[in-house]
């Protein structure tokens, strides 16, 4: 969204990547750069359609700033988002700062504040133990680029749950996490959203990646249980959105998991 240019923080490098769009996105980006000569705007085009995960990975490598903030094309960032988040992450010397957000649909707006148990967490170990209750989105976080590069934290090449996998890995490695309980980001729900069920089978791969991440936590039993419950809820919520053939494949993949077979 061009609205991201309205940020009131001055020192920003704007990176826009056209992921092989079939509309006039590339021309729009060229005009955006041309119309805003005083903004540090860089535009790129993927040679092949990479999807959101690999495109975000590319943006991390292209960026030169100290911190990174991801903004999806349809969404809206509050003009004060980066100035407020930057002030907090610098003050606390954190690896990342997480802020509250809103989901906006056709006829509703739902607010997602930072859960109180996370706001009251005393140590980073406490935050890790509660990590599955934190937002999975990559767009409600400002994060140190050096931190991502140091720990080689990237988005896995899946199209369902890649944000969750990335976030859980970030929290495993973070030494300090800050919270900003203000609604600074609006996630706009669209009918073409990738989360609508098209790549539902990837939820099994997402579960396996997160299971591997959680097995490195100290309190892994609780996290693995919560992860399993999350998988079952996700399965139920998406089952009716996919074709009969996809339903069969998804059910087979789910019931092939040993932890599902062992459920009473």
C-alpha cells in the first residue's frame, strides 16, 4: 500500500517487490518511485513467482537498514508505527518489538491487543513459554536485521503458516523482546487471501517445522501440546474451504502424524 509512505519517521528505506503480478503493479511501483523523489524507494521484480515467504527472504537480503518491518500490499500501517516502534526497540535494546494490530473485514473490525500474560512476563524464558499465544504475523513486529542474519532466520518455503514458523524461530533465539500495546497495523482481509484454504496441505508442514523448533525449548511438553491443539483447530477451520480431493489428502497427512495416532 502506498500509505506506508506516510510514515512520520524520516530515515526509512522503502523496498517494494513485485512478485510476478499479472496486473499493472510494476508500472504503479515505477510511478510511485517517480512521484516521490525525496523518499528512499527501491523497487524490484521477481523473475519467477516466489510467494510471500521467499519474497520476504529476498527483502531481508536487499535491505541495508538496522531494522526491518514487513508490510503486506493490502494492509495499512499507522503513520506513527515506525517512529513509535523504533523508539521502543532503541530504548530497550531489544531484538524485536511487537505491537497490537486490527483485522479489518468487509463488515467488521477485530482488535488483537498484546495478551496480558505476555505483557506481564518477567523473563525471555517466560515469553518463549507463552510464544504460541503471541501473534504469528510478521507484520506486527519491528526486528533487528543483524539478529535475523546472525541466527539465519528465514521464512520456510510454504504458503500456509510461514509467518508462524518464522515467529516461533525468532522467539526461540531472541534475548530480549519488547511490547507496544497500541493498534498500529491493520490487516485487511480479502477474498484472495492465501490463508483461505488454497494451500491447506502446507499446514502439516508448518506443524512439523514448529514441532522441530519447540523441541529446542525447555518447556517443550506444554508448547507441543498447544501446537497440536492449534493444528487441530486450523484443520477444522479450513476443511470446508478446500476441494474433496484436498480434503482426502489433508486428512491422510493429519492422521499419519504419530502424535495424532496416539491421541485418546
